[in-house]
């Protein structure tokens, strides 16, 4: 039987070269989705194969890797991806945002500000911001070529007419370097401002849809809005029940079936660092008394 | 007090251990062997090889065993393995006209040179569950005859001799054949890429699309010109050797559909083609593929493309079951960050709705 | 003419050298104007600088047509070395090249001779690898654009002297355009199509 053997960081060198060329083009054309011949990975499409391929193409033995899903290092998919690179590339891993050189993420941007030299790799399910307004690739490609983004403005305007607000809470569209409309991946719009003028390089990988795109450091990233309906961040108005932070994105934890709930930081590293530094929350921020939870 | 959920790593390890246990099932029941899967569930192996894009019976059988019989999971396992294999090049085109035929039927002619060969088929079995098969059944030895020396020319070639069917579109023999596993797909896609996509495509998806063309969604009046199944030689032409070297033989099923004719003031009417090819004995797959291939040629043949099966962007973007299952099943992953974001927005909208209604009620009460 | 035995070596460690070189090129592209170093050890055919050779082995293969300028094709050494180590096809039509290796930048052809990509696929463009006289000394160039915090100062001896003026077509063409990697010895500086010259001094 053909017993399999695998290269450093799993991907073969030919595949890495192809992905590396795509990454360079992506950096040179901020926000433009570069097509690439995404490979079948040993995890399912939709579970981070794009991010994993980008990470595998850039990762070296001196890197320190952090992987988060929903802001947490300990969600099952984050663990699974971290273990994959620990096994195939033997790289050091960390949960510390500051110590990491490469951070692969799904659905969040860390709370701690990123520094120069870091790379943030996003897992992207649907890279095309116009896809739900126009399902055809041939059409959306033409719109990007002409920078013809009226369709998106009409959608946002219709939201305002119907709900009084732009009814997009995550994957909120942005304009990169005043040219390309870009999907930030399904991060909450709370995270959008962190993409603007960020010191770190931001790379986006969509495996199933076979696209790579990028935001170079110190690049303008503007969330779409209207003068009379400016972009606003959303965050539940409560401090974190564990560390007391009042500026972090929160997870809602349902504690019983009588409406009991509490709010805690979604970024577990941020929360733990704060607790270690002596910050504490009320541990009972919920309107109803929560039950013991172990 | 509340403690954030931890121990994901141990949970994963334990889940894998439990999965291995469940896969084995009752340990008093003998373990199934790869040879048993390959020999006795052969059509399943054929499907995994076809949609997995890798001709290796033993690995396909292993994948089926590892996947507990879940065919799409098995196809995924084979694909992920295939993606890591080095490439030496492309083989010479196989000559299905020279196939060592084990089954061959045409629904367009009563008899054809080389004859109709029914071969191993479910076609005329009565679908009555057979209790004899439950255990220990020893089938009779099959009837045998000397292998026929008669040539079995393809039925479409016979039609082609009289110009009754369009000539098979000949690609420039020096032109590189597209490979969607090596180059990102862009639209419109040429037929080589479409056929590759369909060959790897999910049998159920293609079956439904092919069926839809028969029911009028892009009807193209098909006849099963020929379906043949058997062995063909595979040859590889290495650059430094200078001639083609035989690598061995593989089993293939080929279906050539003969479809609705076309013609114009400048071209005499003739039948058109739809093509299907798959590893092993995969008749439903190749027939469905041929119907969809023909439907996807709408643009090239100047037909209106309005039905789903004629829409190459729709068909090619959704035919791959490894992609589809990944994205459908990724909904199992945590989404609580975006859900929380949506929840916040919804609460706000509902609150504003309630306040607005309250204001209206108060105003009405005051009037 | 060199035989295979005389052929300059490729990377000492294919996997890790390519990875570290790529990170230098990626950092250069992400921070235009900044000088990055290629650390990998690599053989060089006559006329090719170490940085250019390392980039070639990192990014070139049979999927990337390569165009060589007169200096790079003065002897068959470079083409043979590229074919042997990277299986990269050398083409005579610069308009279909993925990369162009420019050994004598003073005679850089008109940029219109290279691929700019299309509006739909601006990534289908030629990347120029340009060998220059220095990337640490010489006239100053003040740059701005994505990847640059405010402005970046590059001191370099670049021929052609009007390179940045020529690259100003990138502004009108965007998103089409030409990306450039400048190489001197083992130093590299990238000038992607988004980088603009604010001022140049002497």
C-alpha cells in the first residue's frame, strides 16, 4: 500500500510556491481576491482550509503560532488546527496574542493591538462581499473591475429604509485603500475598526472558494456607511463578568432556562491576561442569578 | 462561579477513541477486510475511485472502511491523499474503442458490429430481496465463451462515418489539457474542465440534474448511443524515453449519448454528443454525466441556456460533494460570535419596534 | 558553456531556504521601501545576484514563464540554471512573462512591453526583478502608500534613474500595474503597484 509521507507544514513545495505567488499579488493589490488552485486538505472545506493553506505557505521553524476560533484558543477547531501545525511543522505554539508571530483566526480579531511583523491569517468562508446580492462570479468580477459597488449601497440603504439601521452585524463590508470592496470574513462589525491602519499584515484565505486576499500594514480600511447613518460598533453594554473589561467583545453565556445569562470576553487570552493582572468582574452580571457552572 | 469551558483537546482525543470503537462495532463480529470490500462492495469502491479521482482499489476500500461506509467521507479521504501525491505527467489518452469489453449496450441500434453484450447488470433483475444472500450463498459459476476477436467500434463512430453525428470536437493535440486541481477555475470554462468537474462530481447531484433535463429543464432528447464497460490499456509517454510505455490496464465505463440534432442554413442537421466517463462500473454516473455534459454545451451549440443543468457556473460550483459537504457541515462549528452580533442587532430592532408601537398607541389613546 | 557538474548549486535546504526567502519577499512587499535581507545560501549563475537567485528558486517553476533581459541572456548560463533548478520556461515574449529578470536595469525596456494584467484579473501581471547598484546608499526616495506608516525613505542607486517616474503609470492603471522587486546582493526592496513617490532628493 502507498504509505503516505508529508512535507514540512504538510503542503508540497510546488503548492507552496503557487500560494506564495498569490499572496504577493494579494499584498500588491490590497483587497483584490487573487484566484489560487486551492488543494484538498486533510480537514473539510469550510473548516479553515484557506487559512490553513496560507499559514502553511508562510510558516517557518522560527515562527510562534496562535490559533483562535471565536476569539478562543480552546475551541475544538482551533485546537485541531494548532495540533495539525504542531505535528506537521513542529512550530512553537502560544495562546498569547503578543508573543505570536502568526495568528490564524476564525471570526475574531484579537483585542490586544497587533504589532509590526505579525501576520494575522483569516479563515474565510465566502470571500465575495457581493455574493449574496449577485450569485454569479462573472458578474461580481465585472463589478470589481469597474469599482461598481452601487448594488451594496442600495442594499445598505434598503436596510435603513426598512429597519432604521444597516442590518449587517458581522461580515460587514469594507473598502480597502479606497478601491476594492472587501468581505472581512464573518467577524463581528465590532472588530472592523481594528483592520484600519493596522501594524500587522492581514492575509485572508478562502479554500473552498479558492481565493486569497490581503490588507498590507498601515492601509486604509473603511466600513461602508452613509453620512446620516455612520458606521457604529456594537457591543453588549456590560463589563466582562470575569475580568471587568468594558471595551471587549462579549460572549453571551446562557446559565439556566429561566433567562439567566452572563457576559464574558470572547477573546480568552485578553481576559486571562487581565485576570492575571488583578482585574476582576462581578461574576454575576446577569439579570437573573446564574447557577454554578463548572 | 462560572469557569470558561476548557479541555477541548481531551474531548477531541476521547471523541476519536470512541469513533474508532464505534467503527469496529461489536467485537464478536469478524472484522471486514479490504479484500472483502474491494470484491463484494465493488461498485462502492468504483464510485470512491471516480469521485476521489484516484485509481487505487485498495486505498478506496480502506477509505470506505475508515469512513464506516459513508461514501462522501471516503471520497474525501481519497482526495486528501491524492492532493499530496507527486505528479509525473499526464498519460496518453486512453482508447476506449480498443476496450476489452465486458458489457456493451446500445439503445439506438438493434445490433451493432461486435454485438450487444449484456454483461453483469442489475438491469433485468427483479428487485426482490433475496434471503439466500443473507449467508453462505455460493453462486453458480458464470457461463463462459472464448473472448470475441471481433472489433467493437464505438456506435458514435459508426454514425460519424455517415456524418449523422457531429464530429467529436478534437482538441489541439499539443494544447495542454486543463486541470482544475492545479489551476483555479474561471468562467466560462472549456469542455475539458467541465468534463473533469463532472467526472469528479457527486453522482446524486448529476443524477438529479440529468433527470431534470429529461423532464424539460433544458431538454436535449437523448438516446443512449452506447454504454460500454471493460478494461483499457493506460500508456505513459516519458519525455526522455521517447515512446509510450504501458502502465497497465484499468476498468472504465463510457457513455456516449446521442442527442437532439441541430442544423442551420449553412450546416446540415446532425446529432450532437454528450459524454460520460468514469472508473470501474459506474453506469448511472456516466449516463448522468453525459446528459449534463450535453446540457452544458448549450452556449457552444447556440441554444438558449435557461435551465439549471445548462448553467455551467451553477453546475460546476455545486457539483463537488467534498466542497458541498464541507460547507454544509461547517455549520456545526461554533458561530457564537457572529450569532451574538446578530442577536444584539435583533434585540435593538425589536426594542425600537416596541417603542414605536407604544408611542403610536399612546398617541391614539390621547386623541 | 557549463555542464551540469559545473552548474552553480541551488538552495542548500530547498524547503527552509525557500520559506525564509519568501518571508523576506513578503515582508518587502508588505513594507514597500524597507530593505529586507535574503539569508539563504544559494549558488548564482554568472550575472545574477544572490537575492535574485534566491527569489527565482523560491517563486519560479514550470507554471511561470520567465523573461530575461539582454544581460541575463548574454550567456545561456542563467536560462540553463533556471531550467535545471526551477524547471522554469524562459520565453522571448515579455508580455506573457510572470517574472522578468533584469540584469542591466539601465536598459530596462518600456514597461508597456510587460503584462499589466486585466481589470478583471489584475494579478495576471509581470513582476520585475531588477538588479540595482545599491539599496543602502545613493539618492533618497520618499515613498508613501499601503504598507508604509506615513512615509518611507529609500536610499538607492537605481538605474534607470527615472524608474519611479516610469512606475507612475501604476497610478493611472490601478488595479492593473507592475510590481517591482529591487535587488542588490542579498538586499531586496519591493515597490508594489500601490507605492507612490512623494519626493526624491540627491
